[in-house]
């Protein structure tokens, strides 16, 4: 990527489009948010949003531009500002909470080179495909148990609340080392951590607070820290064969990693490690209901399931954005980005880019190649992607032979969240095979 050689004016996104892309409630309605993204890709794929209460930011909506920014972690940083979009008031609250920093969590997504690579390497080998593949038998046992539970509803249930939320949670917590009796606590804290903008997820004492989402995030974070402080201490005293033990006993440059860095790892795994997967599982089933020819293809040929998994992830895109900032003047997509300008990377938009995906709004498990960027791209690409895809493949392998047909029994409901979010309800009727 070369420095910009031409001065270009800053294209300002129409107010209603900018507000739509930034507002958490927009992501609870696919028609609203994807229409806004489509307009931007066609008319202003890289433009500046100026919304009251927020810092100005570039909205990046094309697949190619997102990849260009993502692949260069030196030119585009995560941690100079908050890598998660907040309004100014919420960032001010975070600074008060942290003593001046707008980065409230010492996890990989809040790190830049070279620190990011040092901490990523602590678990990188654990998440390699070869290592993950050895877990298949263990995960399949959990999948069979989940499918048996699903079938016990005898024809009608909420696919999210009764099924999809619990299987990825059980998988990651089993591998992580969290006891089964603590899984409901982990699920509730995750919903609060990611769903602070959603009135149904907010704690009673925070409703109608203008910075409720930031306060919810901070409260959930504190609860996570208290929990993992105690569990990490146990793993240091009595190591076990789990991911929590690996992280709790990790060292950087010969010294044990700090409490904040350990907890940053724990929280990332205990939240994104299952929430995004449950959303993608639900999206896969919803996609097959909306476009039933895919359901018939999978029933006829289980070898289509890997394609189903990738398409479910693309179509759902559970991670809605990450923020970056330029470290020097640079040109992206024909626009001059100034040093310290902020950019909002809109992954759902990139995954519906007509320049990359034919008929992108259609759910098609035969899509090939499927170059989605739901896991990000470049140095910050999701560590857990291979585990997520393995979990999903195994689950659909176990589930599909037992379902003869499935349809909606009510309207789907999505979480109001502009960072990480997906389904909170998918009522279905099904007939057993």
C-alpha cells in the first residue's frame, strides 16, 4: 500500500445512512442495515460519517478495501483508540474506569504489533487445524447430546434459546476448563457484554442510562475478572489439560503474563468463543428455511455440509465491525486517509459485496469460492475459526439426518448490537425424519 499522491475531498455520507450504519438498533433488522450497506457500496464505498456524539469516522464497506486495511497492522492500528465503536460519552466513561485509557480490555483485539504477535503466539498452536481436529470425537459426543435435546421438543421450539445457544457454549467451556454448573453464568455475562445496547439485555439499574452499553460492558467485565481470577489461581496450583491452564501459566519473555492480559484472553474466549458460533449455526438453519433448496441439497448429500458452514458464517456475519486508525497519511480505495483518522470496518457489508459474491443476499451452500471475511483478514484473523467451523460441521452432520422438514413458527428476532450480535430467537416447527 503506497502513500496517497492525490488530494481528495472527504466524501460525507448522507446523515440518515451514517446514522443507520452506526446505530445498534439497525442491526436488529437485516432489511434496514443491508439496504444501507448496499447504498454505500454503490454510491460511497469509502465515506466519512459525521454523527452527533461520535468522532468522525470513515465507513469501509467494500470487500477489497476491508482486506487492504486488515492486512497491514502497522499502517492501521487497533489500540490507539477504542477498537470497538462507542460514542464520545461512553469512551469518556471508559477512561474514567481505566484511569485514562480508552482500551478497557487487554485482549488481542486491543493490541498492536509487536505485542499482538507475542500474545497471539501463546495459544496459536492450540488452535491449529491439526490440533483442533483431534478434538472431533469429544465434540461429536456433545453434538449428539444437543441433537437429542432438540428432538425432545417434539416438533416445535425456539432454535436459538432451546438449542443453538447451548451447544457452542458447552463445547468451548469444556475445552476451556469451565465447570458445567458455571455455564449459565458465562452465557448471561456474554449476553450482557455484547448486548448492552439492547433494552432486553440491559440490567434494570442501567435502563435509560445514556451510557448503559458502556456500563453494562464494564459490569460484565468486572464479573468475568472476579470469576477468572479465582479459577486461574486454581489452575496455577493444580494444572489440568485445558486451555485455561495453558493461558494461566503462560509467560512472555520469561515472565508470567499479567492479570489483565490473562483475563483479556479468558474473556475473549468465554464470550466470542461461543456467541458468534451459535449465531452462525442459527443463521445456517434460517438460511435453509428461507432458501429451502439448500435444505434438500444437504439432506441428499451430507458432503455439502462444509459449504453450508461457510455460507452460514458469511450470510450471518456475527462480528459487525472493528475500528482501526491510520498511523500515517495513506490512500485506500482512491481516498486520502489522514494520519489518526478512524475507520469502521463493516464486515457484513464486505460479505454482501456484489463485486465478490454473485447474488450476495441469496443463501447458497454451493457458493464457491466463498471468500468471506467474517473471521477478519490478515494478522488479526480470528484464532478460533477452525474450531468454530469444526463445531458447526459436526453439529449439522448429527442434526440433519433427524429432520425431515423445518419451517418458521414465528418471526426471527435479532439482537440490537453494532459490534457482535446475531439471533436471539428463531421459532421453528420441524418434522422428525
